[in-house]
């Protein structure tokens, strides 16, 4: 899931909205024990299969529950709406769902709720950003062909057996498939999504512990506790008001002033002060997030023979340790592979996989860039979204490091884009002039999720359009393994291809950070760095 955003809204507007709702003091217009939290507008309407960025994902995690749910402390996939997911061959699965689950409009959640939702998400004509996640299911090439017109309306691999049972046939073995089903793209959808789609998009109906009561783009979204929610993870507060900020520094200032209850992204500029300001109300925990620099492989200048040497040279020109120590106050850790330490060794994390290519070596960096034909255009432009202060700081620091390594104070420059939404739109339109910020937050805790969505040919989040047949072959082999240990080993071999070609430059692993007001208790971030909103108590 791509990046972190802070969307479009003048900072002065925060106090106005808070005064109207009373969020900062826990009551007011929304009533009861309501907490306020920093946020940013989603890139797209909140359709589960069309949301692949963090801010929209936060809301989906509050209003939906799927077949699986990831433990907020360990990240492990647990059956939730699924009573069981059985298979004898890692290709044919029988899914049985629990009785008693309903959507917030009273409709029962049935097997059809899942099958219809997945068929919609996979369909080419619906143009869903997460369609790729259904690519393992038989018939995907018919409903979402890589070229030509759509040839079928539904996935042949999905069959409803009865109200509480459906079957899934994959087009290849994938032993990890059940553990992917906690991702929001696989959420069930009510009939109103299909019968009155415009109304649903205007006010989404889900089956989770919160309902969306109101949303003003560029301002705020108010989510109310759902009293009739049937799950065991009921909300312990009366609701959450998500406040749109254009700058995380402003959110932090509002938190200290008592105008905001929860800021879930402590800006780099405040890291030197945060412990003194907040004490035990500051959270800094490991998260499944890695920051990288991606490349526009659709630009021939960055994809010519020998360009892997240029990319490797740029990697060796970056002093990761200095940047993470000075700018991020050790809340980031220099990356030595393309996954995350939260996976653990058994889950596929392999410290040091990057080897010398991730070591700061300015002399060798300069040699490699020269051997690879030099930097295209003679200057690196690193594109990033400018609506969070921390990105500018680290991009400037990376450029300074590259300049020093190459002995040229004009070798590198930042290329800011005003908002995250505009930034993502430019990426989607393949308009990147050079390397670009590519933070990745895991969708589910599998090594597959750090590799396949980003680097597999045609994958949903392969924004730079990198393609390598050896990588694809190894990923296919890993997915077909029924033994977890062998599957992980095959994925690690695929990751070695990413390393050898320097498909993207790994920068650092990111901790989740947050600060909260004295009104709140039981505040925690899950391994995805998202606040566990339903567990927070107010007052």
C-alpha cells in the first residue's frame, strides 16, 4: 500500500472545524466520547478494491471486516468472518463464513457478499486499482485481459455453494492465499453497492465497528461507533473524527495545544522535542514500512543497458546512517533489503541481503555511475509529495549526500509536488522525470507482499513498470510451494534479482510514530503503523 499522505487543507481551518464539533474536548456536535485524529483525503472514493493508499485504507479498516483480520499486535492473520478456509492442494479452497454478521444497514453478510465484491473488483470495466489482487483466481484473464475487450463478467474460479459457503479455484498453487484475505480489497459488499452505486460511494456501507456519518473533502470525516456491530472487537469509544491536515507539523502543534487528540505521524522536525513534550504519550514502534526510491523504467534513459550500475552507484552515494541518525533521530533504520524486519527471519526478512550496494561508498558510487553511462540528463531529480515536511528534509539530505559523493553540488535536486493526491496521479500517468519516493506499507505480513505487488510485471503497484522474467519466474515458483519454508526461500531468490538489478533503492525501515492527548488511553499502533482506533478509550 502506497505511502503516507497529508491532503489539501489550509492549516488555519483546523481550529474552526474543531470548535464546531467539539472533538478536541470530547463531546460537542458529535456527542459522547469522540476522539479526533489527524488524517488526509483519500485519493479515490472508498471502494475496497480501488483503495491502495494509507489514508483511504485507515477508513476501510474501520468500516469493514473480512474473512481474516490481522492481529493488531503481532500482525498474524486470524479467522474473522471465516469459520474455516480449507484446501487439500493449495489451489482449491472451500470458504465457510460465520453466521450472524450484518452490514450496518441490516443486510446479512453471505457468501454472495464476498463473491459479488471480488467479481466487481476483478472486472476490467470497473477499473479498480486493486484488481491485480484477484489475479490468482481462475478466469481473471477473461474478466481482466491484459489486452483487448473483457470476455467474461465473473471469475470462473468463484462459486457460491450456499449462504455460508463458497469455493475458490486458483490458476496456480498459492499456499499463502488465505493469509492475504484480511486485506481490504477482499472485503464483502452489500447489495446497495451494486443497486445504487452512486449513493453507496457518497456514504459507504460496511460491516465493521464504525459507520461513516459525514465527510467533507478537504476538511474532515466523522465515523460513529456502530452499536449493533456483531464482532468481538467493538469500539470502546463513541466515534472518531478524522481531521485533514496539509502539514504534519501543524497537526503536532494542534496536539500540544489541545485541539487534536491523536497525531499518527510525528514530523521529523519535532523528533528532538517529542519525548519532552509528550512523555509516555509518545509511541514509536516497529512497522511493516520501507522507504525506497523507485525509477521510471518507461523512460528509456533510465532503462538502457548498464543503467543498473547507475542505480547501484546512486544507492552507494546515500549515507543512510547519517540521515536516519540526524533527521529521523533513529526512528528509521538503514535498509539492508527490500522487505521489513517485522517479518522476522522465518517470514523472509534477510538482513544484509543488499550487501555493499547499500553501504555508503562515495568513491565506488562515482565509479559505477560513470561505468553505467552517467546520470540521464546529467542531474538526478527526486520527485516527492511536499504536503508532509519530513519528505522535503530527507530528500534534500539524500541529494546533499549524492552531491558530496559525486563532487558536484548540482548533481541532485528535489522535485516537490504539492499534494499526495496530485503526486499519485502523476505517478499513475507515468510522468516521473527520474527517481521518485516510493514508501510501501505492507498490506499483509508476507514477504510476497513486499515483492510481487511492486516488482512483478504488470503488478498493481509496480509504478515504475520494471519487468524481469527471472524475477517473475521465481515469484511464480514461490507461490506454488506448499511448504512455507521453501516458499520463503524462493521469494528470497526473487529478491536477489531485485538486488542485482537494483530495481529500486532501499533507503530505510520506518517505525510507526504517534502522539496523543491526556484524554486518551489504550492507544497503540498496529504493525501497519495505523492506530487501533476501536481499542482507544476517551476520558
